[in-house]
C-alpha cells in the first residue's frame, strides 16, 4: 500500500513565512554558552516549520493501527538519523488495522444540502452509499419501552446525541446577552444536559451499548454530534459499531436534521463512508539515543506522544510536543557533543488509548528506568510552558529549581512551579514514569483554547500552531535536558508524605499499569 509520506517544499518559502518568530533574551544576562547556542540556533536556523509541514500536512493524523501512524514512526526515526542520532522503532503491541477514506454526507429530502460530517475512527465502510430516513430516539422512560421501539430503527439512520438548542459558545452568549438572559440560557442548557443523561440512564444503555443495540436492530447507520461547545469544533473518537457506519455531524447540520425528524418531515440523508479494515498492525515507539560520554547508564528522557486521533491533523495534540522534542534533540546533538548522561527521546504510540506506548516502554526497559535522572514530557498544546509540578517527589524543588536557573530568564519567568506537588495518575505520558517511581515531569502549557477548541477535534490543524511559543518550549526543554545531564548528583526518588482525602483516608501513589498491547478489549 503506497502512502504519501511527505511533500517537498522550498525551505526559503517557509523561512520567509516564519522569520519573525524569535525567543527573546536579555542581552545582559550571562547565559551558559551552550544554552546561548540553543537560543541562537532556534532563532536563526529552526527546522520546526519544515518538520510541521512534513508531519502534519504530508502524513496527517496518526491514529494507532493506521498506515499513517507507521509512516510517522518511520519519518521521525529517519529525521533523528539525519542528525546523526541513533534511532529505532520499539514494538510494544499490535492494534486493529484501519485506514480512513472519504466521507460524503448529503441531505436528499426534503431538500438537497451537503452536510459537514465525518466517519468516526474505525467506522465500518459503506460498500455503496447508504440512503435512508433519519429518525431520533423515542420519547420513552424505561428500558422496556425503548426495547419495544427498537424494531422501528430498522433501515433508518438514528440520531443518538443530545440536541443542542443553541449552537453558540458560552463565551459569546455571556458577551452579548444581558446578565438575566445569560443565567436563563445557562440554566436551560444545564437542565437539557441533565435530562438527556437521565434519559439514557432510564432506557438502560450507554455510549457503547446503545449503538450496538441499534445495529443489532437493523439500523442502516448511526449519527452523533460530539460538539465541544465551541462553534465549528466537534470531537472525533472511535465508532462503536461493527457493520454499519457511524458518523459525526457538525452541530448546525445535526440540529437541522433533528428538528426535521422531530417535526415529522422525514428527512433523508445519503452516507458514503469509505475506509479500509486492514490486518492487525504492529505498534511502535520511536526511540532516539545520544549515548552519554561519562555516565552512559544514566538517562535524561524527552517525552511526547506521536499518535493522535484523526478528526484533523493532530497539530496541538500532540504534533507540537513531538516537534518540540525532535528540535530539542537536534540542537542538543549539535551543540552539546560531550553529554554526560545518555539523552533519550521517546515518541510514544497509542497514548490516546491509555498511555500504552509509554507504559510499554517503562515495562520493557527496567534498566533504563533504574538509571533515569528525569523525564520531561510535553503534550497539552501549542502554548508556552507556564507550569511545572514536582509530581510528588519530595526533593524535586532542589533539582528542578537548580536546573531552571540555567534556563534563560525570559523563558523561566513565565513558569510557575508547584513543589512537591501531587503525582500525576494519568492524562499524559509522564504519569507512566511517575507511577513507576521515576521522576517524570509535565511541561504544562498555556492552553490557547486547547481543551475547548483543538483537543481531539476537527480543528486541530497546522494553522493553530503558534511557532513563537513552540520555540520557547524547545529552548526550555533543551536547557533542562542539558542541566539534568550535567548535574553531578543523581535525582532523589523519595516520595512525599501523601495527604488525606475528603474521607480522611491517605491518598495512594498511582499504581503502575500494564499497557494495552492489543485492541481486543478496547472500546
């Protein structure tokens, strides 16, 4: 199967576009010469934009189990090797193979309109376009009533998401409504959400079992609208069907279909969802290694997940983290030739399905875990890093604070710290290391609308990257890696005394979990 791995672009064009992006430093500040070289390199010879083009435009989204994910593994390993960095792909499991094709959804009755929609990840394909009436869930209050209605779904496309009466963001409503109207609309929205949750509970199904029941009843397709609350942004996760297509429709078009069905207009839509079910695919982490010259059995790890959901390009989740770690490795290799400790970059697979790549690496590399000085992980969007927590390690203040002193002041002053902090139990890959007692730290970013606008959505695209911010993070990451590598002392792993919860019980340190090494039980 042939894939477009990346496209060539004249570097001069991209350089002209982004030449104003700079990391500013105080010329009076006396930086370590190596850190100063990091700043100069990122300001004058950054490869971030070229890499972003190759990864995000050329390869695109990187859903686990797809050929595009493998292409991203191979691309990142080749990129590291082009800088003289040893790299390889480490397998940690397998996953169901699938490749997205086109999605065309059109309303054909009572009028013709093309709809904004996409099939969910791993959705079954339509052998030929499916045209059917759209219906909504029945207004019933018990499982018995719902089950009695289920045969009515045969041959229909069923809308199963909550209807959104207003498709405007809360921020916009608050900006323009009177205080009284804002409170009224807010209360109505909260009540509607509660009513829908109660409805689903009363009919005895959930997000997994409802699509399965409708499919078993003979429905022709299932449509949802997983709206974020931001105009134009929907989240795209995985399909819950095995034979019929499951699609997501933008909130505006979904609402129109819902109203038509509710009013008895019997709208019809035509769905063409092309995709390919492929053999199970091997899952890999991309690993790059710069061997330490003095303490090769001790490690500084740069961490980011390479995979993404595939509603868009995965630009801020986690293209920006991947680009940060790759660029940091490039300049470390170029300007820090005598690294004391071994510097490793881990670009993890299947983070989105439960930190599987990083958990696999932790489980499969006990000797590296034993010798790990620190892990620096970046995941949450394009913004500059503004927070670093000690993750529950009792002495983290002493070494993180010392390392931060080597970071340019203009970068360092943006960051708030929390020591000793609490250990991360999940959410991103640093938690895999923390659970194993390894000092892993999240370089937490200013969100730039991340959670509402780009996280797992149809809008997580190249144009949402703010390269000035990413350059800031490259300098921070490279400087921290340099300082951690040079530190004469090995970091303490002593854990804090854990506090008590609301029930008066001592909070437990997160438990190290085994990765999902295949997709058999994944939903």
